[in-house]
């Protein structure tokens, strides 16, 4: 019996300074390998850290089954997010990435419900 796994390619497009980039990259891989279904295909996740997002949002996610684009804000109202807050915001947007990749309903309640669980499980483990 062959093991089937998903091939996830994460491209971090850094605007400004991403603190501890390797830690955040591993955090993304850990979450994606946990939440994505086992499929033999590539999924591209492009994550961009910006100074702020429109409307002072913590982040945005858009995409489809093959490609997802995430924007994470480093600040809100010129107040920087802590590393843990950035991780939580990233986990939230990665749940939305899962929703796009699996063509699931785009539910904020799911993202809010799982973000802290994923942070506790994978952040600075």
C-alpha cells in the first residue's frame, strides 16, 4: 500500500522585516500538513507580511484550490503585533487557506474556532 501525501509549497513574500522567518515558515508547514487532506498534488501558499492591511484588519486570504494568497499585517493602528499575535493571525488565515484549497464554505467561525488550537499545538513547540 502506497502512502499518499500532499506536496505543499510555501512561498514567503516578505515586505519589510519578518521576525524569525524560519520559525514562522515551520509553523505554516506544520499547520498545513495537519489540516490539509492527503492528496498527491502541489498547493502554493504565498504569504506576504505588510506594515498594515486595509481597514486595520489583521490579515486577508484569497485564492482557489491550487493557489492561496495571504496578507498578514505587522501592525494595527500603528501598534505592532507580538510574535504570538502574528502567529494567531497567521493560523486564522491558514484556516481560510484550507477552506479555499478544499473548496469548503468560507466560515469566519471556523477560523476563529481553530486559530488558538493551532497556535497552542504548533507555535514555538
